[in-house]
C-alpha cells in the first residue's frame, strides 16, 4: 500500500548556518517540522531543508524575514 503524500512547505538554505538558525527560530515559534536532506526535486547550497507538513511556503518566508535568515527558496511539495 502506498504512503499518503502530504503537502509540505520546504525551505532550502545557502548555508548550514542559516539552516541551523532557522531550526532554532522554528522551534521558538512552535513549528513542528524538521531539518532534513533536501528533497530530490530540489537542490540547495548546503543540502539541507526545513520540511513543514501542512504549512504554506509563505509561513516559512515570514519566519525567515522576522528572524533575519536568508532562504535560498521556498516551495510546496507533495512528500
């Protein structure tokens, strides 16, 4: 039986420092996502991405802007 795919907001980063800073900001904000290797469909400078199931990419962009963190890109994927 195939696993049900979930719409997931994905934020990728230029550097590992940005990825770790985003993780700290996300935990402070109560997000429930996680840092993971970048999905195959994308590529990123540092190879890491924040995956937030059920969220919109705009939510991740807003958090990054409030926290002064530079994102490489944000997209929504079925993962």
